[in-house]
């Protein structure tokens, strides 16, 4: 259980750091104006491509940590 928990925690930390460093987060903003064009407001949305790619990177790093940890445990036990 400890190996699984630490691999998930390590995957989250390392994966999020890597995704922020390696991938480009695009701010999606657009302006909404009323009919006269006098009053306007800005609406921002989340970049779902970034969120999906970051979550896949976190999952991949967590699985990699789990596999490496299992391999090291097997080598130490032998």
C-alpha cells in the first residue's frame, strides 16, 4: 500500500512540474459585449488539451515509479 501511495504522490508532483515546464498552457479568453458595445466583460476558459496531457503525464510518471520501485524491490530481495 505504501508503494502505491508514494508512486501516486510522486507521479502527481513530478508530473505536474514536468507538464508546467514542458507544455505550453494557452489562456483562452474572449470578450462579450452588450448590444450597444458600451459594456463588456471577459470570459476565460480552461485549456482542456493541457489538462488532458498533464493528467496523462502524471499517470505515466506514477506507473513508471511503481514499476521501477517493484523492480528494485525484487532485485534487493534476491
